[in-house]
C-alpha cells in the first residue's frame, strides 16, 4: 500500500466484511431454513438462527422422496443427472467452439464468412424464447428423455466461439510462421500451440458453461418425461408451486443447498484459472 | 454414448422393479406436487397391484400450466401420454382440440366399462360436459372457494361468522380494531371474486351461457354489480380492512399466521391450514351481496380433470378406461376426498364419507359440497368456458391489481379487463375452427 | 478478422466447422425459422387449426400498449440492474485492491453467488421478502415501511432488481479487481506524493483508468439483465403485480409457454431475434475495432 493509516485499513476491512455478509445473507437464510421443522417455517418472522432439524431434513431430502412426489427419483440421482448435463454441455461446447474458431481464424476457404455469420447470429438468444419449436425438433429426432436431448440443443450458441476467436486473434503471427518452418501441419499447430495457449480460457469457459448447464430448468422440464431424468434445479422449481399447498420451505431449502454445492465448488476450485481466463483476454 | 449408458444403467437400478414385461403401460401426467403427489402415486400403485394387465405410470410435470404445455408440446411431437391432468382454465382449449382428445364418456363406452352419468355430482361434472351432456374429461381434484375464518380471532373481537358482505365488513372492522393487521384477504382473485362471485349471485360473466354455447362468447363481468362490490373491497383496502396478498395461494401465510382473520380461497387448503394454523379455524359459505341477490345460487368448481388424449392403441385405452373406473369408485374417491380436501366426484363417495362419520369428525369439510349443490346449476352457475382463459385470467389479475393498487377504479379495471379479454376470445375463436 | 498468415483451403476447415454448423442448423436456425413461420399464423395450441395471417400478429404487437410499455420497462430494469451490481462491485473492488494480503480471500467469499441458478436466486429472495413470513418485511415494519411486493409494483421491481444484481456482483467484482490490479503502482504512488488522499486518487486516477472495463461491463450486464433474468422473474413475481415486472423475455415465455398463444409469442421472438442480431453486430464492430487498433 502507498501509505499506512490504521483507520483506513480498518474501514477497508469493515466495508469488505459488510459486503461479504450482504452477499452471503441469502445463503445463510437458506441454510437456516434447512435446519427447522416445517411448522416453524410457516410462522412469522422466519428464524435467523439455525434450529436442530438439519440432519432430519437432509435425511429426508437425500434418502426420502424429498417432497416433490416424483416417484423414484431420489435426490442423488437428480444430482447425477444435473452433473451429466452440465458436463456434456460444457465439454461439448468447448470442443465444437475450439474447432470452429480455429477454422475461421486460421483458414481461408469458400463460405467462410457465411459460416461465421451463421454461428454468430445465435449469440445471446436464450433457449426460452424458441423453446417450443426446439422441442419439436428434439422430439422428431427421438431425443426426448436422453442426455443428448438435454444437452446438445443448448450447445447451439456462439459465445464460446466468439471468445476463442478473440483469443486466437491475439496469438502472434510469428507463432504460425515458425511452426510452419518446422513443418507442423494445422492439426499439430492446433494441439501443440493453440491449445496450451488457450488453457486459461478453456478453464474459464468450462466454469461458465458448467454453471449454465447446471442451472437450466425450463428445458429439462419440457423434454424429460421419465422421472429418472429429473434434474435438481428443475425439481426445486417444481417444489415451489405445488397446487393448493403451501411450500415446505425446510425441504426446498435443503434441496437448494445441495443444488448449490457443485457449481459453487467448481467456481471456487477453479477460481484462479477462471479469473485469468476471463479478465486477461476478452475485453 | 458411454456417459449415457452408464448413467441410464444407474437410473434403471434406481427405479428397479418398475420395469414391466407383459403389462401395458399407461402414462399419467399430473400436476400434483408435495403430499398430494404421494397420494397420486398411491392411487396408481394400488391400481397396479389390483390387476396385472395394465400399469399406470404417474409423472409429475410441474404446475398446472407446465403440465398442460408439456402435454400439448408432446402431442404435437406425437409423444403424448394417455392421461393428462388439466386445470379447469384449460377446458376450452382442450375441448376445441377435437382431434386431440378422446371424450371420457365415449372412451368408457368403447371400452365396455360401465359408466353412469347420473352417479356424478351435477355441480362437479356440469363444468366438463358438452351442451348435449356428454362428459369430456374425468373430474379428479375439484374444489370451490369458501370463506375460511379464524374462530379464535373472531371470538376475541366479538364478531360473528359473516354470511353477507356487510357482515364481512363489520367483522373485519372488529378484527382490525382488536389489533389484527387485516380483516380479510383472498387468493385466485379471478376465480373467487369474478367467476364465483358472479355464479353465486346468478350473474352471467359472459354471453352464450358463460361460453358453453359457443366460442363467439363475450365477457360481461364489467357490470355495475360486480364493480360496486370490488369498489367496496378496494375501499376496505384503503381503510386497512382488506390486504391484497398475491395471486393463487400466495396469501395463505397471512391467514395461518393470524395476520388476517378471514380468507377466501379454495376448500382444498384444508390440509395446509390444519397443519399450520395454531388457532381454531372453520370454513363457511361465501358471503352474499344482499344488494344483488336475496339468496345464493351455487358456487362453481375449480381444480383439474383428467383428459384422455387421442392417438394411442385400443389396448392402452382399455387400461385407461379401467383405471378411470377404479379412480371414480366410491372407496378411492372417499379416500381422496378425505385426505386432500378436494370434493368427491360421485354421490356414492359423498354418502360413503357421511357413513364413515368423516364430516362429524371434521366439521366444515362438507361446506364445499353443500355450496356446490345448493341449487340446480343455472346457465350462469354451471361453469366457465372461455378460450385463451389462462391469459384472460392473467389480464384479470393485472387489472385487479391496478384496482387494489389504487391506480384504477373498479369500473375502469373491469372495462379494461373485458376489452383485453374479448380480444383474446376473438383470437381463440379464429384459431379454433 | 482472418490471420495474415493462414493455412490454405482444404477439406479440413469444413470438417472443423461442421459440428458447430450442424448443431446450429438443426437446433437453432431451423427452430428459429419455424418460429418465424409461426409468427405469420394464428394457430390453436395443438396445431390442429391454422390460419395464415401475414403480419397481423406484428400489427397487433405494435399497437398493444402493454407490449410497448414492456420495452421501456425492460430498459429501466436492465439499467438499474447494471447500475446496482456494478456500483456495489466497484465499491467492493476499490476497497479490496487496497488490501495487500487477503484480497484473494475476500474474492473467494464474494465470487460464488455467480454459481447460483437464477431461479434459485429468485426463490431465496422471494423467501426473504415474503410479506408475511420474511425477515426483511419484519424489519421494515419496525421502521414503518409496509412491504408487500404482491401489491406494489415498485417494490416488486425493486425485489427482482436486487435479486438479479446480487447474482451479478461477483462477476463485475472480478473484472474491476483485475483492472485495478493492473494499474501500475507508480501511477498511484506519484499521486500520493502529490498529496492526493485515497478517495481522490480513486476518482481522479483509478476510475478513469478502468473506464474501458466499465464500458465492457455495462454491455455485459445489460445483456444479462435483458436475457438471463428470466428465471428470477419467473420465481419471484411472474411478471406482476399488474404488468410491473413483465420484461420482454418473460412476456415471450408467458404468452407462448403459459398462454399458448403461439403466433403472438413467435412474433415477439422474431422481434427479439432482430434486436439481438442488431446488438450483436454493433458489439461485434466495436470489439473488432478495439482489437485492430
């Protein structure tokens, strides 16, 4: 630091701690809600401090049927489904985008710009907006109730391609020149030079896409009819709206906690690469 | 492929025992979450255990709209279930889809299942019949709005259980004077305050027998009588006697927490209220607006019915018919009624519950049935059949919220709702030819 | 755009773009063209009765005051979400970069709401602000504020904005912190020697230097608020009360998925698609120029 003033340092930490508390508060309340019995969760004001039903609730959530009435879909299976979906979306999208960005940046070929724009108009438009026509395509292809149907349609987006294109454009041309002098073909150049250079970006994208995939709910709701394909976020949304019943907050919040753990773990575990990959290129 | 096969293998393990060999599978998509979902599963399990030719597979598809949209999307893709639970708001949409639904009465006849239309409670089935009296879908979970009251609070405030709107006002005043945050609130406002309010006072809410007579119906609930009632409620809001607590059942905690002494909403909240209220509560019939009528007509139902979708084979329909017979048997209906608070669909189930002494043990639980069968339904109190009704209810929600928020008068809000609603009806009329 | 030095044309580039092109064609362009076709139809939900009506759905949209109001509302919502989440992130990052040790610690504690599903975030906030049960209405009551987002459109809007901004603070914080940490220490030291206090240094030196980041984040946050807050709205207000929180994306969903008005909803999708393509082109040109110069 430039100078050392105890009061300034105190103020700094105070603001940061307050910030952390404000950010963490919703999750603290989630946790508290998961530690009380259903009766307490119907009384105002809701508690701020944990009760003693955490284990009971967790047991009911994990090993009972929860409360969603979804026959035969225990929470661990939902977690597994979410994991499969998130992994397929993240790896699938990274692979196809790396390849297409490589082709568009490093090759000159007829229809290059056509392909480029075809990919790029898919940027940003969320699946919710075109959900019914997309559903029909997936159904026609017989992909309902499958991991393919859950993940592949969500891979159709240009964000990752856009990002890799930016990364590749910043790679100095000398790299390619010297690689060609060494007699490296396109694929060797791709694997030996481009991939290692994009390491942090791949990591950052993995985090973003994993979270994106994990957090889907409307799409899984529509395309799974087999309860063994239920994903966890979708089940929480369903629990919130049981007809003519009040929501059982203790179980919903216990499930919500479980649903948060994997993506939060991924973000925190890959924090360093994530931050580097995000902030060092694409601005 | 590998991830899929590994995971689906584990999925198979997880639902082990559900693999059927010679049984014909019947898919039943429903919107019953929570404990009611467990009860749905029990009905299916019991049916499956009672015979070995058919296997009903209940699938929870989310809330009512999600279930209906999922089934329609699946129908367009030819992947639809045999049975789908559709809320009463979707009735016109389902009915208009002539090639898509298999009328229940027809199905029963074709499958040779005994079916007696007279066995059903008229107020329950009339909502789902064609003008010729053919039953289109099987009522499953039906309820009607009642007035819930906090007996302890009313007693403490020295107020009586109200039977008219004037008494609702005085009781609310006493409750608030006695320290409560509000006197009265309600949920599902279109259903309770427009559709049922009109039926209860034998007023039409639209032309053509509330839409039963044809798709060229027009909304008419923007009459002075409804407007006067709503204006009075809005005034009660300004005086702190009425507090608006959201759409659907969002305002339930206001009642169970003792904020509001009275709450108008579905009789099916019995389970939730008895779980959460730590006071003595009761239910009574909807209040009467004495400026409009001297005696109430009858209320109309809400909830959902089971529709059978077209395009499956004969064997599956046989099983479907058998299952619907099972479902409407007095024993199953009485059990379902007593467990959930939904009304029974047959007279036999009602009689059986009486015999079993259910209403003596649980006073008030027969209010809904009494209210529904108070009089023979008229053209105004038979039910509602408007197309695009999901959106029309949204419009009504939006306009009433403008009224509660003080942005519009009742007349302005109702006029706007009717105008926007009629546009939606015309669009529906064009699509449903 | 293209590298000056590049590989010659062969079959290889086609193979490389093939997976993405096929997926885009099958799962994006085809459904999008279906949506475009549907926007010219009035159709019943089951697809049994169809009438071709040319631009009637669009005419209806453009004369519908509720639709036009939804544009304005979306803009206000997006701006406020961006302002709130960026403002909070800027303050936190400004303090965090002063911390020599522990900046990473705070970063870890601030980063994770980014991972929480929008619909889940919505559920948490609506739970905390439930007018009867929630903790915040209870505290607000003590200071004389009655919280009822079921009745008050402004409170409902405030609630969805808070929930949406909460999720996005982490992302903005990361970028701001990285940008501030890349400012050379010598610049700040020079200012300190000139006698500028921490607050003045922040406003006169740091803030102008990170303005490109601010601009970039503004775009990102607006896009986020525009398109990705759908789950939050769905869980918190369902667009109400009245239409006070019905933003464009939610309206498309509600008219199509809930209301089953496929033609009207498809027409809105087409309007959104045109909007998105226009935004993409603008953004693309902007980024392109930045890379070249």
